[in-house]
C-alpha cells in the first residue's frame, strides 16, 4: 500500500474517531463530567440505523437522521434525569455511574438483538471506488473524510459565530463566570450533551465499516475515545479534530506494520504526551 | 533594626494583564499582632496565598527568618513554621472533628509517615488534639463528621487545625466570617491565648475584631499596600477612611 | 458523641475485635464443607486480595484508577514467565518475585502518573495498563501472546503440599494463608498514622499540603505497596490455576475488581470480602446461565450505587446503624 492510500485510510479512521468523540470532549470540557458511556451512544446510533433500514425500509440518510434525533432525545432525557444528579459528585461516582450505564446499554442490545456483529448497508453510490486522478480510492472512506471536514467547519462556525457557541466556549473556560453573566448553564449542557451524543450516534453508524458494530463496541473503543479527548484538550473542538486525525493515521500505520500489538505505541505515545502536556493539545493549564 | 520573621521584597503576581499583587514590601516581626484590611478584591487572600506557597509569584521574594522561601512548596513552608486558615473552610469533610485535628498534630510531630504502629497508640497526638478541641469549645462535636456540623463550628475546626501545627507565623483569612456572633468570643479567646512568640496576621472585615486585636494594621487596595500603621493612626487616616472604612468607625 | 468517647474510639480503633476471626473461621469451614468447590473458592480468595490492594489506593488514598489490573497482570506474568522460561517454579519465592516486579512497576508508574489528577490521571492509568496488555500480546515468545501460557507446573508448597489441579485443596489453603498475610499487612497500614494520612489525602488534598504532609511521596508509596500486593494476587492466580493469559490484564479485569470493591464498600477493610464473595457467587450462579441479564443487573446496580449508595453494602449497613443509634 502506498503512502497516499495509507494516509487516506488513516484519515478516514480519524474522522470516525472525531465524529464520535467531539461530543465527549465538549461535554467533558463543559461540565467536567467523566462520561465513560459515550461509546454507548455511538453504538446505539449504529444499531438504530441498522434497525431502521432493515425493519422499516428507510433509506440510509433518513435512517441516519432518525438515529441522530432518537439518540439525542434519549441522551437529553438521561441527562436531565440521571446525569445532572452527579455533577457535584466525585470522579469515582461519575466513573461508576457511566460504566454501569455502558453495561446496561451493552446488555440491553445483546438481549434485544443479539451478540453478533451488524453491518450497515451503505447506499450504492458509496460502495465503489472514486477516481481522484492520481489515485482511485474507496468512495466510502473519501466520503467519511469529506463529512468529517465539513463537520469540523460547521462546528467551528457554530462556536465562533453563533451566540450559543460563544456561550459554550465561555462556559468551558469559566463556568461560574459564565453563569454570573446570565448563561443558563444547565440548559446549555442538556443541549450540548444531546447534540454530542447525537453526533456520536452518527459516527457509530457511519463508522460501522471501520470500527465494527456489536454490543461490545462501547468498552472496546473507550480508551481510544478518551485518548483522543485527553490529547486534544477538553472542550477544544480543533484539538479533538487534530488528535483524532493523528491517532487515526498512526493507528492505521501501526496496524499495518505491526499487526500484533502495534497499538502499544499509541498508548506509549499518549502516556508520554500527557505527561509532558497534561492539558492536551489546546486545553488550558489547570 | 531587628530581623523580621517574615519579609517580602517587591512581591508581585499577575494573571495576564490583571495585576493582583503589585510590588509588595511587607514586614512582620516575631510576636506581631498584625491585621490586613481592605476592600473586597484588594488582593489580601492572594497575598496570603503567595506567602504560603499556594500561588507562585511573578516576581519578588518571600523571606522567612532571612531564608528565601519563594520557590519552596507549601508543605515545606508549613514545616518551616507557617500555618494558615482558609477563607472558605478546607477541612477533611468525611472525617470527624477529632480526626481532623489529629491529622494536623500528627504531621507536626513528624509522625505522619509511620506505618508500623497504630495511630491510636500515640497518646501525645491525642492529648494535644484534645486540648485544642477543648480550647475551641468543640468537645461535644469531637466525634461528629465535619459535613454534619453547622458552618460556624466548622470554622472553629479550621482554627484548631492551624493551631495544631504550632506555627511561628499564623495567617488567619477572615476567621470570624461565618461564626455566629454568640460564638465569636471563642475565637477571640483562642487568638488571645496564643503564645506571645507567635506572629499572627489576620485578614478581616470585622473592624471590631481588628481594632481589638491588632497592634499594627496594613491596608491593601488593588493589590498594593495603601497604608500602614498603628490602629489609631489608620483610624485617623482620612484617605483610608475614604477608600475603605467609610463611616463605620464613627458608630 | 462526647469528647471522651471520641478519644476512646480513636485510641482503640485498631484493636482486634472478636468477630474479626469469623471470616477466617468461615474460610476454613468452606475447606471442609465444600470440598468440591475449592477451585471456585480459590478464585474468590485471590479476588479478595486483589480488591484489598485496590482499596488501599482507591478507598483510602482516593486515587481513582482503572488500570490496577496492570499490576495483577505483572505479577501473574512474572510467575508464569519464571516458571516457563527459567524453570523457577517454587511457589513462595515466585510470589516474592511477583511482588517485587509489580511493586517496582507501581513505584515507577506511580511516580510518573501521580503528578496528574482527575481525568488525566485516569487516562494515564488506563494507558499504562493498555500498554502492558499490548506488550504482552506482542511479546508472544515470552508471554505466549494471545493464548498465554497454559499447563504451568509448580513445585509442591514448602516441599510437601502439591497443587492438585482437580480439587485445588492445597491451593485453597495456600491462598487463604497468603490472603491472611496480605490482610494483616493492609490492616496494619490502614490503622497506622500513614494510613490515617491517606484518608486525609482522599478527603482534602489541598489541606494535606497545608498541614505540611509530603503528599506526593505518600501517594507514590501507597501506590507501590498496593501494586506489590496486586502482584501477589496475580502470582497466586498463575500458581493456583496453572496458566496465565491476557485476561489477567485489560479493562474487564480492572472494571471487575472496581465493581467488587464498590459493591462491597470501599475505604473499609471488609468491603473487599463482602464484595468479592457476593459478586463472584452471584456471577458463578447467574452469569453462566444468563450472561446478558447478569451484565444488565450489574450495570443497574452500579448506577443505583453511584446515585444512592456511594459506600456500598457496608456503607448502607453503617448508615442504618448510625440512624438506629441516633434514636
């Protein structure tokens, strides 16, 4: 495989990581809440798309939209009823709650649907190859890259140009000050949490070909999502973006050259990076 | 001129463009009874944070007994004899009053790292802790957890911990804040009972307490020392009255 | 509570109570009453030891780690590799080696990662464990890779008691003895001034600094001791079962011991006992039959504990006792 193919493959993986993890980063930066169940929302999104397409015959993009809305709604409900109770709680309680929630999600899916891997049926036009001139590559991967870039742009515009975006950035930087300036932090968080989980759902469905889709998904990839968020800096969309791409490409390259245990280097690098720069790429110093 | 117990030279601290401490030259003698007053946001607590090592200065020096402790970590400064109370209680919330005080006394005795003997066998720790608990009239609450106590009583535990460290220099950050007036005499007695050799610096807004306790007063405004002198001198100082004391003293 | 009562409680907390002999009597009773379940019993004893080690670091010092399996695995693999590659199969010295390696690993990683806190610390503990897991996977020549090292044989304990792979008789008593030793060590530490200072670190880190305690040194020390203990548990695992594989490392194992400690109650010595016994017995009976329902139940239990019963079973009992006594 030549360099361009490896790069594109890595970028595609990275984009999936980005779409899934960006929500996690923002909510962790906003509320300081360790949400280990985030991968569960991604998984639910994937399953929602599979079910919508298989049982209701919805076309791919309609199913994706449905998954986004359904998971976002579920996330908002969970946030209002359960998560909100633990914002003042210690880290341990948050870890316990979210691991428990992840278990519930995994078990529920296994009981309802079964432990097998699922595949997401991509629309016709994404299945083939696209000719880029210098290279012919999987359309699906190219679409992922395009989508990820578009999402990054949309989020960047949203954060920089809208009032809500400004409020979110302010609250991430200094929650108390934002509150005293009249920002309704509670409502903001429900919104961000729902949006972030919805995005994760989309990422879970879109990325099913790369990351797979089965009930063990949430815990299997948890470390990766956390790495991407920690390395990118909590609450920094650009940070998550670059970290995801870096990890995606690195992982791709390593898996190619050291199929057995190559990911060891990712953990080692993350360790080294976080030790030198605990606040991540763009985070602020505690 | 006697060597001061504590001295700062040109101590400054800024956060970006915001200067919270500006070129502070401060002296504290052994046995001093000194008060630090000023409007909210003047930088009094920041100054104490700089003295104790919780905050690192952007410039200047802190000297304890002639030794430059500017780069020294908090815990090491405590070992050199500085103890403080916090404006907002910093207590071991899930532990009892007695346990809180015992922890401080144990550390002072250098026994905190002992692994082989049970803590309960240290009669010296218990004796000293009991004495402090009784001094601050906390006897009835000794076995209760901090988070079960009213805020005012928690404040007294904060004092007990600082006293348990037997410091040479005691920094009290608004010790009376939160203590109901019916119990404030406990605080006054405890401070009054301090050995003469200890230097005490109090940050306070309660002018009654300040003028009863202090032998010297420093006024801080906007991160810098505005005025300094005896209580009478400060009370009479028209600029200080204008900027901070207002008419409160005329009452 | 009056001052006198409080002082008395403080001064006598470390004394052995009569009922503390019960768990050990029960442990021995199991040996005689359930001779066909000693293999399972041995696993329970090993997990109690592992949970005890985590309690030191999490329950007492308040260090939230999801990577404690790294030390369990380090101990397990040390014993395994020594037996498979160096012909070193004497059990007691094997355990000592496991403690040493795991402890050294704990000292090194603790010194590095305990500079951070919160999410970063959690991440770093996860990464350290994941790193070890991948290293074990990669170094198949040493560790047997994904399949691990089956069929390990160990010399008879003290030259006389053979490990029998069918009934686990010697292994059970061996594990019980090691657990007793480990427990006495933890108990001593917890009741010492060092142990008390750990609870201070847990309850208010800033205050500990402000009373002059060398916080980081204490944290690293307890982390290293806990790692060594976890390593002993891991070494026991390999010796008792006669094999070691990647399952000794990884999120499942770390999460499992965390759940055990939480459900039983952390920060109290016996929480590890209650948690391990309850969890493993339930798992043994329910999980085989209904694995997903089991996971659902555990998940719900964790959610409920996090929301309502932060201190586990023992904490609930404590709360009831306190409310009853207040009347």
